[in-house]
C-alpha cells in the first residue's frame, strides 16, 4: 500500500473516484467503464493502471476480457487511514446525532 500522501494524490482525480464508485457495484471491463464514464478506453486503462499499482483495484481475465474489481481490503485500509487523519471529531458528532430525536 502506498504512503498516505501518495494514496490521496492518486484518489484526487475525479475519474478515478468514479471508477471506484462503479466498481463498488460490480466488476467491469474497460469498455463498460469507458461507456459509463463517457471517456476513451485508453483513458480508463491509464486510470486503472494507476489504481492497480496502488493496490486499490484487482484484475481477472475471463476469456477474452479482463474484469476489474475493487480490492476491498485496501479500500478499508484507506478509510481507516482517513479516520486516523481526521481528528476534528466529526465522526462522533454525526454518529451521536443519528440516535437523537428532536423534541
């Protein structure tokens, strides 16, 4: 896994976040991702290469196609890192508000 600064730099590109959002729903190939994102297959391939190098995405050949999926363990590690960085207490405040009812 990359260092936190490198990881957040990788995730600072909107299309990469959109790819992650799409892959949360189901594994997809480059063509499907490109169609959903409205960008070229080449652009998607470049983003996937970066995400795969960071350990966030896995690939699996299925016949002619390569399907990409999320490395959920790596994404969970990212989430935990962000939680450690965020020291404003916002998580506790939001969780506390969920259970409270307005009078």
